C-alpha cells in the first residue's frame, strides 16, 4: 500500500485544526479572557480575572492591556509575586496548554 506523504500531512494538519479550532499556518488571535479563564486565574493566582491581574500591576492600565508594551522585568516580577509561576512566559505557556486541553476534550 502506497501512502502519499503530502496527502497524509494535509490530512493530519486538517484533523488537528478541526480538533483544536486553531489554524496552523496563520496567526491565531485568542482573547485573554479565553486564554486565562476565571478558573485558571483562581487556581494559579491571587486574582479572579486576567483584568484584575493587570489592573493590580505597577503599570498604567488602559481599556486593553497589551503585555508586549509592559517591560518584561516588571511583568515577571508581578507574576512571581502574585501567581504560582516564576515568570510571564511560564504563565502564558501553561495557559496555552490548558486552552489546547480544553479544546481537545
């Protein structure tokens, strides 16, 4: 039996996209409230929402907070002081993995 590698890859890619809702070849914009649901925030942080987490930080908060505009050292310090994570990237990675888990259950 011959298997076409390109067809196989395309089928696997399509199955992953169908299962997770993520597009593999393009950016996926996920609202912070979906990435960091209340359950996640209550389990791993001192806060009930991602909005409360950002509002409690030592930076100026507008309507929409973009973590990329916050100095990394300040964000890491806030994360280490008020969550179970040592830094922002670990918190973000954990939230992303939990989102994938929720979408594939």
